[in-house]
C-alpha cells in the first residue's frame, strides 16, 4: 500500500536550495516541475505581456501580483504533463504559492499540496549562497562560485553557454527578497503545519534529496516546523 503524495510543494527562502531538490525529485520521480521563477524568467526572455509586467518586480526583489501568478499556475497545471496516468493531478510546485492569497487560490482549485517540503536554512547562510549563485540561461543548470564552480570559469559544464549572475541575485535585491520572504511567504509554514515536513537544508544536496524522497513516499510524519 503506497501513501505516496502526488501534489507536492517546495517551500523555503530564496537560496535554500529548492531548485536543486526540485531537479533531483523531478529526475527520480518523473514529476512535472513547476517553477514559477523559471516560468517568469522565460516570459521575460520571450518578451510576453506577463514577462514585461513581471520584470520590474523581479529585479526589485518584490513579488509579482497574486492574480498574475494564480493565472499562470492555473494554466500550467491544466497541461497534460501535470496529470498522472489516472488523470489525477501530479506535480511539484517550486516557488508557488508564495503568499497566503496564492495558497487560498490553489486550495479553491482543488490543487492544494498533499505534502509541503520545507527546506530550512538559517538566514545568515542564505546571503552567501545567493550572492555566489550563477545559472545557465541555456539549460537551467545551477552553479555557485564557492560551492559548485563550473569546470571552466563562467561557462556551463553541461551545454557550454555563458553563465549569468541574475539581477535579483545581487546583494541589494537579495536583502529585499529575504525581507519579502519573511513578511509574505514564511507565514505559509504555519498555514501548512498539518502537512509540512521540515528538511535541514544545510546538509549535503544528496542528504536533502533523500529526506525529500522519504517525505514524498510518506515515510515521514507531518511535523510542525514552526
Ligand atoms: P525564484 O526564482 O523562485 O526565486 O523567483 C524569482 C522572482 O520571481 C521572485 O523574486 C519574484 O519576483 C517572482 N516570483 C516567482 N514566483 C512567484 C510567486 N509565486 N509569486 C510572486 N512572485 C513570484
């Protein structure tokens, strides 16, 4: 008998390592990875109406308005890869919901998460992680100048594209993003107290992934992370 969850959500501050856990879960479980940050960056790069609206908020470390985000996720979760063979929803949310109204909207569509993986990292460690972060605009591979440097400085190991230092990974916007997280997203820890699993995000990525996989498989008791 399997208690494995199908509607999964990652919660954590910017820089907690949600993207890395998401990549591991996606490749191990074959679940669709819905990263609203990636979706918005793609919209910015493509110059769509959503991208033009989102860019100013993103560069300033602020959240994009809830109605825009809810519509984006409504449309994305309706796509075929977000359903299991039996037609039931199956996906991993990464970066959504990020506010209480977004969580309410998700519940109202019947898509509220069954398990919330809270990747917990103390705030002082986050700043160092974020300022050193580099990412590949070609394939999305993440790097870090101290913790995960590319083999050739500034070049993606996987596809050879020049790495970028995101505008919102500079120190000013990072401080703003951490403030935004504390004020608007951290309350979700309480909101999801009945289904949250706290994972220590300061351990090695493989250990974090193992804990996340155990939680998805229903091997961890839901525990208060407050
Ligand atoms: P991320 O890559 O998840 O850190 O997202 C980058 C930026 O995209 C955030 O700082 C926000 O400006 C915006 N963003 C991503 N997801 C959301 C969301 N659920 N609600 C509002 N803004 C978002």
